[in-house]
């Protein structure tokens, strides 16, 4: 059994920072102690001055496979994921075909086996006509059921009130929602197209996909969850207005109970704001839209004070050529996984978050929220999903991007930290410069 000893690291785990050594044996963390002696033949890595954290768990990605693999695929996007210090991902169901029954769900898992650099889970989707498939879902087979309560592709917009009510009543897993009110957005889009014509640009995107549309849809989701006692997780909060809907406090309360209704935001909402459209244009066009500076600051504060429970990416790659189209034709979504952790740590360097909070929101909380088995923490006996970070500045360059789309909205940005190494299931897969070995990801297991 292979063995690695990481020495003199500053561990960030469960609200604490402390210096310790950590031993990996096989796929697991074998020991954590102030000082461990090397074993014969053991690989020793001196991590002096570096930060050792559990690998981040990204509960919201679009890796585009099957059906849209010209944009990205499980292999390419998970390679970018581990280069960014993220070690597990949960992929969305709006692929082609959409993941609307257990047969298609299992087919997606088969696609990932042996090809995913990180550990993988796949959401079951909801539509107006697959209620029976949702009722029949084995809760151990998927992290949750994704409900698009706003615009989506294909057959995945759930806008039938009776179906929506029944999904919230009968779903056997947590429900995760994309909350934007489609009729409001469509009406605004028509008004703006009439007003601006060919001059319509991404600078109008946050007005078309408005804060009112976000708030109305989030209010509906929360009301349904309260009505039925549903475990609800509202994705990618983009406005200060929506924060009033969520309870302040830890995800796991002192009595051991868990919040019923939780909220998430994404790294791009912490980094960009309306003024950035002038330079970035369609490159930061996403749904829901990046909004005002005041929203960015309120969302960052809500992460710090436990109103928002989880940080994720909503990684959604599109080709450079697709993003160069006029605003109305350019697709929404950003490639984010490779630089998500360092972008979050930039808020630490600014004094707006702590390292402990980043680890809580990006590693611990997703594991707790989705009942992920033995991951998301630095604990003896847990899988050795680890990331080693050093506070050495670097500038994002296009030639370093591993996502298949080949570009990043962070190009030209200098971050204060870099990912020095990543381990997945005990195997080092990133050395700070390149991928190592072969894909080591395993199917996520859910303790339900």
C-alpha cells in the first residue's frame, strides 16, 4: 500500500488552523498528529508555510456530457477541477439527453468511470412530466433532484403549479433549485430588444434577468418547502434582496439538527459586479446575472455570517466562438473550476472571509448538506481528498486553462494564492504545474 507523509503543514479544518503532519495510506487519511516519523519507503512532502485543506466539493457544475461535448466533457472539466483544488463534483441534469430517469442517470455514472479526475455525483432532473421517475428515485443514487424554476433548455422548465407542488411534496432527496421567474424575464427581454435593437449588450443582462425575477421565484420555492417540510437548497443567490428568505446560523445546529432550507452562492458573484460588463461583456454573461457592487458585498457578508451556507461554481463552459456572438445569441455560463478556490481565497486576502470560512462553505457544508460519505473533512479514516495551497501570487494566462473551451473570465487577474498540490483518494493528481498519473475519481456515496 502506497504511503505519503505531508509534514509541517498548516491544516485548515472544522473551524481551526493548526500545524500538523498528515499521513496518507492507500486511499485514506491514516493519521493526523503534531509530529509523525516517516515510515520506510514512504514519500515525504515538506509543506512548511503551506495550507493543507480538505479538497473542495463543488455541488454545481455543468460538464456538458453527454450531448454538448464540443464545450467540455467529464475528462476535460474534471482535469481543470483538480488543478483548482476541487476534488469532487456534482453535475447538473440539463445535458442531452436530459437526466430525467434512473436509466439515463446510471448511463452518466458509467461515462465518468475511469475518466473523472475528481469524485462524481449526478443530479436527477425534474420536468413537467417525470413525477413518477422522481418518486421512484433511490436517494442513495443521486445527491438531489434539480428543479429549474426558471428558464432552462429542452424539457426541464417546471412551470406546472400542480407538478411543482407534488415534486416538493414527494421528492425523496433534497431539492435544488434554479430560481428565476421566466415570464418576468421574457417580458423584460422583449422591452429591451425593442428599446436597444442591435445595440443590446451584456451590460443590460442584469436588468433583463432582474432581481425581481430572482426574488419572486425564490419566494415561491421557499414557500413550497415550508408547506411540505422539504429539504430545499436554493442555488446561485445573486441579489441582496433574496437574503431575507434564509435563516442565519450554522448549517448543523448545536442540537445536531440541520437547516431545512439552505442557500448557495458562486465564486463569480463574489468577484465580479456590474462595472465589469464594460470590459468582460458576454464572457461574464450567466444566469442568474451578475448584478451590482452592493449585491456582491451583501452576498460576501452573508457567507461570512452564515446566511448563505455553501459556495460553488456553476461551472458552465461555452466555446470562445459562441461567446463572441451578439448578446442575444451568446450563451450564458462561465468556466470557473480551475480558479474558483483561489478566487475565494482572494476574499480572505481582502479580510472579508477567513480561511476557515472558505473551507466550511466549499468543503464541509456540501458534504453535510448532501450526506456525502467520508469526504469533505480532514479526519482519520476519511478519503484522502486534499489540497495544498501556498500564498504565492500568480497571474491567470489563457495557455494554462485546462477546460476544453480554452479560456477563463479570470485571464489577466493576479491571485494571491496558488494550488500547489491536489490528492484524490490518496493519489496525487496535480503538482502545481501539471496533472499526474491517471484519473482517480470515484462515485460519491450518500449516507441516507
